[in-house]
C-alpha cells in the first residue's frame, strides 16, 4: 500500500467518524443545536457539582457529606446504589420477556430497557466509587477482601459480570450503527445465552443487596427489617423496572421524536398498557408480601408509632395507591394515567430504598434526625451525576438504533 492510499483511507475514516459523531452536521450546525434550555441548566449544575466531586477525591468525604462510622450511607448509596439498581433491572425484565417468554410485540422497547439497565448499573458503580474513594482499588472486594464470606464480594462480582452481559446484549445496536455486518451476525447469535446469564446474575444481585441488611438486624427498624428482605428487594425490582420503561419510553416519545420511528410511536400506547398490567400485578404481590412480613414479625403495634406512620405512607401511598391507579388505568385504557401510576411506583422504590439504607437505619441513635437531612454539597454531587447520566443516555439514543430499526437490517 502506497502513502497516498493510506492517506486516503485515513481521510475516509475521519470523515466517516465525524459524520457518526455529529449526526451528519457540520461543527457550527451541531454546536447551535446544543444551545437549549436543558443544556444550559445542565452546564450550571455541572459547574457546581464537578468541582465538588474533585474536592471529594482530593480532601475526603467530609467535604461533601456528613457520613460517619455510625451513619456510613448517605445519598450516594441510598439514592445511587440502593435506589438505582432496582430501577436498572429494566434490561433483565425486558430481555427475559422478549427473548425467553416470547413477548415479541415488545421489541420496540427491548433495547431501550437494555440501555437503561446498562447505564443504570454503570452509574451505580460510579456512585459507589464516589462514596468509597480509591477507584483504582475497585478490584479489591472481588479478588482480595474476605472472599465468599462477604456479601460485598457477591455484589461486586454480580455487578461486574452483569455489566459485561448487558454490554454484549447491546452490541447488535452498536454494530448496526457502525454498519458492521460480519460481527453483527455473531453478536445476535449469543443474545439468548447472554439473556439467560443476565437472568441468573440480576436475580442474584437484586436479592444480594437485600442480604446485606440481614447481617444488621439490630440496626434496621423492625418494620423494614425482615428475614425475607431478599425476596422484597427482588420482587420490588421487577415492578420498578416495568414502571421505569413506561416512563422513559414516554419521555423519549415526547423529547426525542427524531430518534424514533413509526413502529415505536405507533405501538407505544398499546405497549404502555401491557407494561401497566405487569406493573400492577407485581405491585399487588409486593404489597401482600410486605403485609406478610409484618405479620411474620408480629410488628402490628409498631404501626402506631412515628416510624409506623411513615411506613404506612410508604406502603399505602407508594405501593397500594399506584397499584389501584394502574388497575383503573389499564381497565379503562388510559395511557396517561398508566404513566402517572408508573411515576408513583418509581418514586416508591426510591422512597423504600432510602428508608432502608438511611432513614430506618441506626434509627435508635440520638442524632438520627440530623443525619437524615443531607448537606447541600452531597445533593449537588448527586445532581451532577444524574445530569451526566441523562446527557449520556440522550447522546446514545440520538445516535444508536435503540428507538428505531436500522435500515437494511433484518429484525432478529
């Protein structure tokens, strides 16, 4: 190959890469599209949050949070890990429904669920690294630590393997975007195997997060602690995943219409109703399990205490109420009401995980109420990470064939 051929190929690759990156626009055109109210707000949030993240790694946790040995967990884990992981079960739930149980009509939402799950787990790891520090030692609980005697050992391996599995499940979309047909055929052949692996890993991981609290029965309030907390965590992650797919598909249809196709938009209403049915069933199952948990521990008397009132608000307002709303919405085929019920369900899973990891944890200590209110730097850091999460999610949806079929590729 002579020098001119090599130079020509380099120029061709550069123009191909820039075309992919800028979505066929020139740099000035692309920069103009970035000037939007949301992007301006995101820039303000990041200008505050990113320096705080840097300060956290330079000077320690005390700069951004008031966590201590008595109160080890704040918003980084209560929101980012314990709240984010059940919502990231979207890939596990949608992949299982489509590839294993044969719900082929949900094809327009499968890749959306996989992408939401992959990014959700990825950012759960980022929250964990911000909380723990020393990101270069991320391998420590997996390879050194206390081995299989530690629940964190299981959680670390589950997350690492499941992230890998979800990335492999997403490779067909990436390869369609890159127009790589040869590797694409191999990627589609391993989809079923990766889905089965994802079922095993996600099931174990969701329940393992609950298992972390089994070793602290005296620290977690009796209304939230239960020998069956692993079952509670797994069951609630299923309805949380279904509800989140309902919400993000509606947001995508509203704000990213250029990234969708008629197949996605035309079937979204019917698919939303179908997901609403599944969410409703799972909410009722979870509600019954929580009532059985109270009965098993004979904690009825605790319902008449301040913590009991808050527990009733969680169960009645964020589990039973969205279940009733979704029941009405599904029967009357009200898509908008289904989305409202899903929003309440998603809020409920976050409330539950924050209750378990922060509000109801170490509830007997005298300064507990002070700990519940996070300092503003901690909130700013969380908002910055959430903003980055949204920006990356939007960037991928605008480019990869997630909400649309790639032209020239047969549906597998």
